C-alpha cells in the first residue's frame, strides 16, 4: 500500500537537483530507498537522502519525470511506499565517502549516522561544475575533511573525483569506502581501494517497477537491485560484465549505460 | 519416500512447482536463479514480436500478504533478443517453458516457432493477460480466437502447447475446451483476476493503466474453482495457478485436478527461497498423508464429491 503524504518542504540544492521533504512514519536505514509516486506522472525509486521521520529524497533532472519533479511545490501530494532494500553497514569507523554528482544524496545520511556514533568521515565530492556540488555544506557537518573535484575546474581539483579519492586512499587508512555515482566512477574507486584491501560498498541504480523482487526490471547479473541491493559490496559487482557497461531498459533489453 | 517428479504432456519435471510467467523471467540469470532455488520448471516472461516497454509506474499495488495488483503492460525484450536469456537458463540445466503473446493466430504461431527454436520444452500461450489492449484476455475470452490461436501454434511447433486461460469469463471451462479441441496439450489456469485500486485522497486510480490483475492468496479460491471445473470438462493436464504459498495450497490444487502448479506472487512475499521451502514442506506433508507420488492426488477431490 502507498501512503499519500504532502511535500513539506522543497529545497533547491543545485541548478539540476531538488530535495523534497515529507513526513513518512515507517523507519528507514541509510541506504534504503522508497518508491515515490508523483500522481499523474511516474513512480520512481529514490534513495532516501534523509531517513528520520521527516524523510527526504533528492532528485536530479535526468528524464521527463525527474525534470517535472523539480517543479513540484511544497504542499503537493506524493505517494510513498517502502522503504525497500538493504542499507549501509554502519560498523566501520573510518569511512571514505566518494560521491559523484547526485550520488552523494544516499551517502549523506549514512555518513551522518556514522559520525554521530563516533566514526570519522572523509568526503570526496565530485560534480561537473561548482554549482552542481551536492550537499557541500552538509558534508562539512559530518566530515573531518571535505575535498572536491569538478570537471571544469571551477572548484577544487580540476578533473575526476576518483583522482582525489585515490590520493586519499594512499594518504590515509580507512575501514570502508562508501560510494555512489556513475558506474564508471565506482569501478575506478573499487580499483583504487582493492590493492589496499579497503572494502568498498556501492549504491546502485537500475530501472524499477515493483521494488519487491518480483518483476525482474532491476535484474543485475544474478541480483535484483531492489531486494539484494541497492548497496552492494564491491566483490559482488566486480565480476558482473554489465557493471559500468550496460543496464536494462523498461523492456528488459540490455542497453549501454 | 515421496517422489515429486511429475509428467505433464509427456515432459518430465523434477517437481510440480513451476515459476509462473511474469516473475523473475525477463532475464536469463533470474530464470537460472529460480531453477537453482528448486523450481521444477521455469516459465519465461511473455515474449512478443518486438521489444515492449510496458506501462509507466505505478504498475503495482500491494495488499499486505493477501494480494497484489499489477498492470505491467507486458514489458519484454522481444523475441529477437530473448533467446540469449533462455540460453543462460538452459545452459544451467533449467527446464524452461517459453511464454508468448500476440495479437492474432499468425503472430502467435510465428512467435511460438521462434520460441521453440530456443530449446524450451513447451510453449505457454498467454491468452489471459487482463490489461493489454488487443492482446491476452481480449483474445482469450473468445473461444473462437482461442481455437484459432492454438490450432495455428500446433501447426507451427512440435513441442507441447499449453494454453493459459483467463478467469475473467462467465464460462472458463469452455475456454479450456476450445483449447483442447484445437489440439492444446495442457491448460494453465488461472491468470490474474481483473481488478482495480482507487485512491480516496487523490480521487484517481492508483495504477497508471487504471485497471490491472489481482494475484496472490486472495485469488486462490477462484483458481481452485476454475481448475476444478476445467478438470471436469477436459482430458488434457492442468497446471494450477493462483495464490499458492503453502504445501497445502499445492495439495488443494492437485485434488482439484492440477498435475503441476505455478508460483508467482509468493516470490515477492518470501523471496525465491520459497521453492526450496515448498518442495520440502510438500514432501513432508505428502509423507504424513501416506501419499507416495503427487499423481495419486490429481483430481482425487472429485471422486465421491458432488459437482462444483
């Protein structure tokens, strides 16, 4: 069943990203996702960017529905079901967070929980340009150090966030890496962490319909992202030929990422 | 020791618990996963001539543990690309049944021919999807079209042909008879029951498509009645579908006349491990009942019972 709730607050995070906050009572853990229905339009799987009773999702304009979602006003009704899927294991104490673009949305609540329970977080955030850096202020709140990279060099390192995370991995010791962003980026994060034996956990995105482990829309190798994920330990992903290369469209056909 | 092996239309299955069409069936890895989890056979997603995206979300509404409503809209990768998925499952040893849907007898026959070439053991004809215009039950509610489709497919393939029948008709057994008369080798019954969800606050249907099909425990009594009645009207084997979640559910379908069953919605409730659990529970339950093979129970409910 869905709960119809109202958008309590709409926050413009970047020119292409908006956070919608709403009251939704069921408890959720960082890393889990909800299905959010925009009545009259689509229903989307969205990782929670806020997991308390006042929850939130942070939506980036990608397709027609996400573009429309950006203009949803406070007070608008939305349908929520979930939360679904697994979550980040919060036991590691020294965390490296690597967020690419809107991928930081799902990492932020996990990092906040880790910091609250005495962990230390170092964050590497990447974006196309300075204005698109998501949750920079929020990251300063939960991180010991925040480093940024932009494709155009408008802020921080001029280049890939993986250049930054690779350097951080060589300079410091970490118990775990949490990452979300383009799969090519996550592949590079895994490649850099593997020789140092730092476990990497990736939050994955795929087309979803049922979110209940039934319809097969989010099939990823032998896994279903909705029930086996969305958080995957790197060894589960590294062996998959589709990781970083293909996804399935709504028909189930394999298409390039 | 209970022997769960089951023969349907001359094909041997390691147990009577099949994965239903539409569940875990879009990708070969998932079909393999269901097989590895213990399913006796795995039915593919219904495949059409061309890739089909299906309906926008919401495509699902859930009702705790008693039912589920869906209008997926027959999404599928299309027959040109699907054989590579079947190959993944077949190379893992899975017994695969290929489900197809079409708009008329010619399309069904062409698809069935291409599906048969992938090495599936049987074809299941989707004559029963309740939410796709010009397809599924819109064809399957007309006994003349059922006859034409089955006859055309029988001419096109040598492997057994299973007609999957809709419950959304005033005389369900008549549809099964039409399939049998046209040469069908078995009947699957039932597909989902046409249904709808409406949201009070939004004053609109929940599913993007409007109506959909109800599955899960809520429809088990409907499925049992259909299987029971079909058993009294046709001689070909029946595969029972609808709301199966326990060993007793399976036995009820056997008693009503099913030789095998399909499990779908329960996978969402319990995960794919349900096949292992059902297989173990069924063995235990049949042993306790002093039953050596599932075949002993097929239709046994009819002997000495009044007409339904």
